[in-house]
């Protein structure tokens, strides 16, 4: 549908969204990877942590989450008395799918005294079995807040886990071998090539990328002569805002480029590390689906109360530890 839509059709649907939003007193929260036309009509655009914080802060009766399913589920868990909807109920996440509640329960039986730290990219059922949730922007803070003598089970992203273990120096942390299909394909050779081609650029690398720990290692050994910053998508936005005159190579889903472009006023200084870093789940949310979602108040995201009650605990702990504003 989107490929055949003209710019005027998109603008007309955007006007409809704004009108419906006003009429229904709805609030739209979108992720940094969303399509430009979605980002432009959202009330808030940010990373997973920012989206959770914003969901909690808002008092609108209808909250629309434009992001993948676990993001909408997190909002629904935090807002049990509000209506939370998503324009596309099949927008999944390969990382969230890499561990089930049953697998986690089994892992916990092998480490009965361990603290379970789950990346927010997980299902509500997995969160309900966890002690803390984290996002890429606060994982280090959360691990540092856990007493050193406690074992940690970290899931499901192995690259984020290895990165956090490297930064915190934590020895007793076990990592689940899960990955995101978009970020896992990035390798250190991609970074070396980009560094050769763009010697003055800053590399912004998401910790889910397959190269994140390797980058730190090579950099420490002096084998990678490039300025690398490892950030959540929200961290990337803040950094670019504060340093608008740099050139950047960005290693995460390409939707972030539009978000960054808005901060610096043009795309001239921004390049994706790989054009093929596209999350097809994020792109399932289109402007026509958003209109339909608002019109029909669908698809409502409901988490069974007994799961939501348990899943809320680790999310609230994460929000309490997070030092960041939003
Ligand atoms: P952020 O929390 O950094 O936005 O990451 C979410 C995500 O799904 C990355 O692929
Ligand atoms: Fe999930 Fe990867 Fe898509 Fe992020 S980019 S939503 S981790 S599949």
C-alpha cells in the first residue's frame, strides 16, 4: 500500500490522524525506527525506555503505540486502566522470540539463586519471570545496582549481554544466546571498512550489533582507529543533538536516520553503516493502518492481569533505577 501512495495521499492521511487524535484525546508514542510519516504525527518519538516512561507519564484515555508488539505490551502493563492499541498486531521482534517463558523457567531452575535481568525486548510472560527489565540505555546501571555476590541471568540479547559484561567487569553473569536478525548481521569488517571510507566520522553503534564487544576490544588494543560510541537509539539522538557538526556513520536500523536528520537539519552528515539494516516488523506500521487503528480503536493490547501484575514489577524497578529524564 505505502509504495503506491503519493506524498499528497500520505499528507491527507496524516491530517486524518491528527484530527482523530484530537477527537479521541489519543496520544501517539512511536519508536525511533518508525517510518517518517509516523514519526511526524507522533506526540513522542524515542527509544524503548523513553516509550515506557512516556506511557507512564501520559494521562490520555487512549494510547497508541507505534512500535513492535513488546513495546505496546509494556505500555499496556504500565497502564492497566487505559486503552492501549497498536496499528499492527503482527509486528513482532526476532529478539523477543528468541526466548520463551518455558525456556526461562528451565534456566532459572539451573540457577535458583540468580537475579534475572531481561532486556525489554521480551514477551510479558518472560518479564513476569524476571527480576529486572533493562533497555540498551540503562542495562549497565541496572547490572551495577545488583549486589556483586549474586549470580545474574541476562537475556535474551547476547551482544548487549557481552557488551554489558565487558563494561561492568561482572564475572558471575550468564548470557542467553539470543539475537536480533537486523543487528546480528553487522560484523567488525563493516566497521573497519566504514572507518577507512569515512576517517573523520563518528561511528554510532547500537549494543545489539554483532560487532559491539569486538569494537570495544579492537579499540582498546589500538587496532581500530575510529571514534566509536555505543548507544541506545535514544543515546544516539542525544549525542547528535549535542554534536551537530560531526559526520556520522550509524550502525542500527535505518529508520533512526530520519530521526537524527530532524535533529541536525539535514541528512548530509549522516550515513547508514549498512543500507540493509531494515526491521520489517517496525515497517509493518503504516500511516493508513494508523488511521484505521484510531478510527476503530484497534488492536487493543491486553495482557492477562495475573501476568501483567508480575511483569509490572521488573519494569517499575527499571524505571526507578533509570537516571535519565526520558
Ligand atoms: P532502543 O531501546 O535502543 O530503542 O532499541 C530497541 C530495539 O528494538 C533495537 O532494535
Ligand atoms: Fe526487534 Fe531487531 Fe526489530 Fe529491534 S530491530 S524491533 S530488536 S527485530
